[in-house]
């Protein structure tokens, strides 16, 4: 299936926005936030955050207290 140019541009714009959100998710992860907290902050489901991180090769993060 071949896409017309306007569809290609829309898809590129959508992916650009996702890239910024994923970068913000990575920043929040580095600050120690859980996937659930990141999802709440960014307005997405925690499963979406987990999928982003899995695609990037990050190890799974378990919620809980750090001593």
C-alpha cells in the first residue's frame, strides 16, 4: 500500500510528537519515577510507558520502596 504525501507528513508529525513525549518519559524515569507515575504525568497508560521502554531496551522497573 502506498501512502500519499499528505499522509506521510501527518505520520511524521505524529511521530515527532511521540518522540518528545518518550524523551520526557525517559527523563522522568531517570529521576526515579515509576511507569504508573510517568503515565499519570504524561496522560498515557502505564502499559504505554512500559511498551516505550521495552522497545528502547530498558529493563523492566518494579514499583516499590527503595531502601
